[in-house]
């Protein structure tokens, strides 16, 4: 979101905030100025954002509230999902954990599954959540970073550390 130095308007990239949006308008200008006054004062600055829609600050707040609410619910869903899906005594198949190149269902020994479960238990909640999003939900590190509101490098570092922990883990 861009805010001009006089705080008379904000720019929202609708294409970024609302992926898949159609209609040809990519930008929203949030301001209390009417359209004519806005163009008169800031026409040159805003020319690079054409076409755009003009919204009041109240309408802009509704958009921001919606985004915050959606992000809150997305993170709640992410935090409440089980990472492994393994049920003691019932599951003897484990689905591709680290690679899509592996066959879909690999039969593993129960002690190997238990070793993997123990290794996963050593991870932080954040690492568990990110591994699940990466391997089970097929999200990229960039998509996870966007979802969580953190940097791409932060997510990559976390995933790499988690994988190294699991690889080094021994019974």
C-alpha cells in the first residue's frame, strides 16, 4: 500500500490484494477528496495507476478489515491441521513426505514411521506448520511467506532447518 507524503490518499494494488480479480481495474485510490479534486491535485502522480477506482476512507477500511479477517481465519486453519495424519496401529502407509517423485504410497516399517513421528515432534510448531504447507498442501516458500506475512528468506531458512533436523534424527 502506497501513501502519499501529505496523507491525502492511499493506493491499493487490487491485483495483489485480490488475486484473480477481473474487470481491468488494478488500482484503488483511498481518499476523502472527490474525484475532480483528486485529479486536479494529484493527476500527474496518479497517472501511472490508471485505470483506478476511487474509494472513501470508510470503504478502504472495510477492505482492510476484510483482509485482516481472512488472514486471521487462514492462519487459524493452518494452525489447527494435523501434520502427519498417522494413526497409531491403523496406518501402515506413509505418503510422499519429502518428494513428489516418490510413488504415492510407500509401505514403511512401523518403527520407521515412529522414528519419523519422533523427529517431527522435535520441530517447532512453526516448522511443523510450514513443512505441512510445503509438502502436503503443495505451497511454495513464497506462498507460505505471503500467507504468514513474513519474508521469503525466513520461510526458506525455517524449512531447511526443519529438514536437516529430521534427516539427522536417529532413534
